[in-house]
């Protein structure tokens, strides 16, 4: 009768070798691509000369 082996904790199977960095980068790229383009910024109603004093 073979000797009993100690029970090891169950681990999920290893994936196809994709690093966490690559996985996160692909998720970020997919999110960026799936967003609609930003709306153009509204044009200023006041001329920039009026704000020059504050700078």
C-alpha cells in the first residue's frame, strides 16, 4: 500500500501564461477604445484678455 501524501490546498489551474501586467494593460486599452469620443469643449464666451489680469 502506498504511503499517503499530505493534502495540498486546491489551486485554480494556471492560465495560458498571460502576465498580470499584460492583462491589466489589455483591459485598460479595451476600456479606452469602447468609450465614445469626448465632446468638444464649449467656446469661451468672454475674451481671454479679461482674464489676463488674474494671471
